[in-house]
């Protein structure tokens, strides 16, 4: 009796699913993967070391490259290079955009996401975009692959915007999106295929590493100690920063000791306190600015001379930099890149050519510009990024001040 | 009111799990249709079922471990390691698929054996033993693997991307594993001993059961299934990844799915069928919230509330129905008034 | 049942006859005592590697920065010894940190009201955890897991993921400042004082009827219920103490490190590990409150030692995992050895540890209401 009713209820729950199994045809996943997966086989990302000399050299050059476009709109600037013909995508009217986002799990991504939404409203106002459907993968590769497959099957998308959670794992899913024949915009982290209409990103992690390590090594002697505070291992954007910095520190004879902090200021303060207990620390290097304030406070509390430091364009660091007057710089991983994908699609729907690889400027904030950037971002919360690039959008500054996330 | 209560009482916890799943389904249909989408479209069904596969493998193993009175918090790291071994050994060569699969599952089994031995022989609580083993693996992964590694051949990748109708092959394999685990529990001596050990280890010991065997078996199977999840992820991602297991938060999520499926956290009572119901509820919930574009932060709020509310439904019922096991004498009111020790130490 | 009582009583009598040094030795050999040996060993190794760590000034700072996790471990102890888990601790810490950052801002006049609000919030969360666990009979692992997800999600939703900024310095002084110009020590950080107060309060509480009832509830809830204790209320109060301790930890952490949404992440696992390292048995009924705090110190010393050893950053998890397993396995070994020697006496000894050496055992056995 009991067993029977288990089955009855289980069946009732499963029946619609079962019924559908019978009557649906092949899902698009089956069709697309057969053709799509073959091309990705070429590259094998099996390197055990993050350092890549050719990427390093490219990004080193790009640091001093000239950017096309209006410097007042850095989110539209790019380094001259091969352009993509988009005339086949030219279409009037409003289009539906599908956005597969890796996550909004850190303040940098949240700030960008807020900016992107304000940009979306602007483009909805001008009738370029009808709606943007977003799926958030919560930092999970597998979820994001499923998200992209869902968009392909169900989204009725006119264009895809993808911010990949990781490089190699998302490659095939991006290729499947490309095969729909709709424009695909990839930004932030890349994928191992150039099928996308454009890949938007700031110069990159090696440039960050070169900027910061050069800054520190110019101010320190050979043999001086630098503590490197890193968030977590295994993320290419972050690992590239450290790979470049480590190389330069080694060349200049600077003794750099690295730690993983999970961006937790408590751990950062403990680490610096322990380091100060064992000897002098002359410099602090960070692969992201979160928790920079805790690092400086550790010096203050131990009564030690404040270090030479590199942080990020995050507001709490900029404010503390100003207060303490330390010798510092703020490298930038341009947050305004979150505007660019939608603006790129605007051009695509007009049929205007866009760069195949859209390299955005990535200019660190130096001492002489500090006041200007603090001025521009007055009243912003501590997790805000100074170069968010949304000053001209509706809702400025309240939306960013209150961090309104839809 | 009384009528309803008695209907409710007659249901087993597994039945209630599927009742909750049915409610979720109906809710899903209404909500998804309200924004002009179809819940039963092939793409959506496939999306839901894909969501069940990885968590399903791990939750089946977790069910066995929990039934034996232990826990496994090392599963995410075993999954990541498995994906790396699989992709590394296969190295995009179809001839290596078999050796890759065997080596992956073998390694997972060894880790499971270590977990089991630490729990059963060294008498370390499962929570700490597997947390420790998880940390050991996580350090190994962070040191030796820089980002994604290896590559799985096309033939193997198709496993994660193909389906019969909207039902992914991975889901079918997962259900087959569930069937095997069910057979193990209900048709074998180890399975019966597993329930006995989880129910009361002292009683099991005095009745002559070698209590180590079921505990170690459960841990080995759990790790092997976590290894299966790693294989599936390697197939879907095309590469191995040192973080893919922890990305999913499969340790706590699988425990939640098991308990949501009506299994007692303290061991000794529960079914694989229930666990599958729990996994299905999670998958549908995630799907509905994604289609509705719920704010990612609020998704966690909904998940947290649903876990507690759903479990509260059966947990209450369990107390109410308990007296029925001893129907001969004693009034029904007294056990309800007194707190009955549902969970043992 | 009556024979069990008799043997228990005689075992206690036998124990009370032992000399002080013998009792100390015996205490050290229990899991709750062994953690002090582990702690001493770790601290000694750190000092050998880096003698300046042993200077009073830097040592007291170390105690100060360990205070938040030690306080959290004391709170978690109450829940664990009652046979439950509190996984919501980390989210409570994060919530409180962000509440402090967003509500106080730079306004000194808001410090006291917000402080009160935070404590009320903490107690309320514990009350909810406790009532759902005890009255709705949902396992605490699930209740607090749900609370962990829901609370963090709500806080991040409310703040858009990041706090506005650090609260006023007067508030941060609680976690960052201290009594200056103390001879020898140079400074006594306020967290050290708060930790001492919490430890004393915990110690006293565990010797009072409530503490014994808590252990009885963790050991055998039906027996405790039959003995007349209101099991649900005993457990609910344990959850409230846990959430309150997480609140206090949060207040100290805002001061020590500042506001960031990652403060408190993983705190529940660290606290549970600390408690278990302190010889407290998951499942309830056994363990000593001060050993839980000592477990937190042992864990923090371990992290510090790993920092000083200059071990490659990525290997640290591995070393930590191995040491936790070895320590807990060794502790459970020593506990087992005792059990073989003196049959049921070993079990009673745990009560003895928790109830401290007052000869009040007779009343504990009797029908206390």
C-alpha cells in the first residue's frame, strides 16, 4: 500500500517529463556539439607555469601603445588592429541580448554589473536593445555551460554577451553560441577560440604586473623584502599579474614572499603582522586592491614605517592612500569594460566594423592624478572602483553610491 | 483538519519529498508560463536534468555515507582531482578513455578508502576526517595544477553533451548508479549492515556486525561517485579543472539534498529514491530562479529558506508518525508532548 | 539504569580520591587536556623559529588577534556540546561586520545604538536557529546551513555586495585598540580583555546548573528530558550564545581588520575545527569549554607557524588538513585507551572535566529539576 503510493506520487511528479521524452526531437545540444567540438582540439592548455613570454612582451608593448578614439570615452577606445566586418548583422529595430555572466561575487564585478545595467537602460531608451536576459553562473563553469546552452535552445536571442568563468572550459560553449550565426561578444576573460565577433578586454594581467613591479623595484633596493598579497590561486587574470611581477622582482633581486588571502582583511592583517615580527617589510604588492587598508593598518598598529605599495583603483585604498600620503600607485583593471559589450553590439547592429580583439586602455592611477580621481568619485562606497566609467550615464551618482543591483 | 492530518501521516518521507517536488513543479510551470516561457520545452527539461546529474552522483554517495552515520566533506576536492586525472590521462586521445576512467575511479576509491579508514579505524568523526582529507587534496591541487589541465577527446565529451530526447546521457548514467546503490542497500548484506551501523553502532556491534566494513564501503563508494561527477565535468568542460568541484559547493549542497530527500542526518534511515527527489527539487528551483532572472543574492535566500521549510515538513511528520510503530498501547498524546530523541549522538 | 548510576558514582569517588598531580596528568591525557600540550608545542616551535614572537609585547598581540576566533569557538562549543552544529556563524560575522560599516558610518553618536542593535540581531538569529531546530525538529545542520545561505544572501542583496566603508574609529577601537603603556606587555588589547571575560563567563556557566543540563542534553536528550529539563529551551539558549559570540567576534573583527564582505567567510568551519581540536566530541555530551578556546589558539598558532616556516603558500591547506586529522585521531586514541582501562569511568570523567573538581557530583546524579 505504502509502496504503491510512493510510486504513484513519484510518477505523478515525473509524468510530464516522461511524456515529453517521447515527443520531443533531438535537442540542439546534440546537433551542435558534434560539429562544434572538433575545432577546439588544437590548443592544449597544459602548461604548469603561468608565465608566457610572448604575452608578456605583447602586453608590455601595449602599455605604451596609442589608443584610437576619444580619451574622454575610454570604454570605446581600442588599439588599432584587424577589424571585424559586421555588415551581415546589420538590422534595424530593437534586439534581444542574452548575457551569460560568470558571477557578481566580488565588488569589482558588482560595480561593473551596475554600470552595465545603466548602459542597458540607455540603449533601451534609444531603441537598440529591447531586453537583456541574464543568467548568473555563480562562479561555476558547469552552470555557465548549461546557461549558454539554455540561451541557444530557449532564449530567442539576437546576440550573445559572455563573460566566461574560465578560459578553456567555456571554449566549446562559446563555439556553440557562435554557430547560431548571431553576434557573440566575449569580455573580461577570453576563450580559446576566435569565433566570437569581438573579444573585449583591458590590456591584461601581465601589464598590471609590469606596472606594479617596476614601480616597486624603482623605489626599493636589491635585497629589500616585498610581501605579495594574492587573492586565490588558479585564476588566469590574477595569476598573470603575479607571474609578471615575480619575474621582475627576481630580476631586480627583490625578495618577494607571496600569500593567498581570499581578500579577507583579517588574514591580510595577520600575515603582515607576522612578517613585521620577523623583519622589515619595505613594500607591499597586491594582485587586487581588496583589503589594502588592512595591510596598511598592520604597519600602523605595529608602529612601523609605512611601505611603498601598489593597490588598485578601489575607493578604500585611494582614500587611505590620500590620508596616509604613502608612496603608492593604483594599477587598474579597467572596470569600464562592462559598458563596452553593449556599445559594441550597438555598432554591430548598425553594421559598423569593430575590432576583432578590442583591447581597452588600462592606465594606472599615479600620485599626481589621485586627487582628481577622488574628486570624481566623491561619496562612493568602499567597494567602488574609480575607473568605472559611468559618469555620463543616467542614475549617476546615486545608483553607484547605493550599489543598486537589479 | 483531522482528516488531512491522517492522510499526511500515512505518507512516508519519500512520498512527501516527491509531493514537494510536485508542488515545485506546479509552481515552476505557473511562474515560467507567466513570463511567456514554456517549462516543458526540450531546452528547459534538458537544462533541469543536466542540473541534476553532477549533484546527483555526489548526493547518492553522500546518502550512503550519511546512512552509515558519517559525512563526506571532501567530495568537491575529489571531484576536481578526478576531472584533472581524467583529462590529463586522456590527453585528447580516444584510446586513453578507458585507462583514464579506470585510473580516475581508482584514485577516487583510494581516497575513499583513506576517508573510511580514518573514520572507522582512527575514530575521527567524519566531519573532521573528510574536512582534513579535503584540505590535503586542496593543497595538492593548488600546488600542482595551474588552471585547467589536459583535454578530453571528442568521443568522451559527447557523453556530457548528448541526450536521448531532452534527457542527457549523463542523467541516465546517474540514475543507473542510483539503481545500483539502491540494490546495494536493499539486497546485500553490506547494505543491511549499513543501516544497522548508522542506526545504532553499539547495537550493531553487539549483534556481531563488523562495523568497520559498511562505513569503509560507504566512504569508498561515495568517493568513487564523486569521481564519476569529476568524469562528467571533464566531459562537459573538455578539460580538467582544479576548482570545478569547489565551484559547485557540492559538499554542503549534497548533504542538503540528502536531508531534503528525507534521510536522517544521524544515519540509519533514508532512501536513495528520496535523495533523487531532493536533487530534483534543487535542480528545478535553480532552473525556475534562473528563468525568472532572480537576483543572484536572493537565489541563496530562497534556497536557504526552501531547505529549512521543506525539511521542517517531514521532520514534524516523523515525530507524529513515530508512535504508530508501537500501536499496541500507550496514548498518542504523550510521545508528542515529550521530546523524543530523533537524532542520536 | 540503577547499576549504571552506581558504577558512575563509584567511579567519581575513585577519581576524587586521586592526588592533584595525578588528576592533572589524567586531565592532560584526555582530549580536552591534550590540546594544551599541542598548543604549548606549537607555540614553542614558533618561538624557536622566531624568538621575537615570545616577547610579551608581541605575544599579547597574538592573543588579541586570536580573540575573535576563540570567542567564536566558545560560542560554537555550547552548540556542539548540546549535540548540534552552528554553520550560520560565518554569515552572522559577515552580516554584523557589514551592519556596523553601513549603519554607523562616521557618526560617533550611532555607535551605542548600533551596537545594541547588533547584539539584538545576534540573539534573534540564534533564537530562530534554536526554535526551528528544537520545535520544528529540523536537524541543526540543515537549519543553520539554510540560515547561512539566507543571511549572507540578504546582506549582500541589501548592500549590493559591498559595504559603504569602515565605521567610526571610536567603534573600531574595540577591536583595534587597547590599554596603552602597560609595564612589560606594553599594550593590553581590548580583545584580550573581552576574550578573558568570555572565557570566565563560559567557565562559570558550565559549572552552573545550566552548563550541566547542557551537557546532559547533549549526552542523552531523553534522559535529560525525563530528568525534567526543558530540552528545547536549553538548546535554544546554546544557539543564542553561539550567534551572540559570532556577533562579538564580528565587532572585534571590524575593529581589527575593517569592513569587507569576505570577513567571516569560512568562520563556521574554523570554529568547529577549533572546538574539535579542543577535544570536544561532535554529537554532544563531552568536552570542556576552555579546551575549545585552546583549540582556537592551537589552530591560529598553526597558521602562524606555517607563515613563519616559509612554506610554499599553496601547500598550507595540506599541512593544516594533515595536522587536524592527526591531532583528532591521537586524541580519540588516548580517549579509547582510557576506556579500555577503566570501563565506564572514562565516560564519566568527561563530566568531571566539564563540571570541574567541585564535589557536587552527588547532587548532579539526583533528581534536579
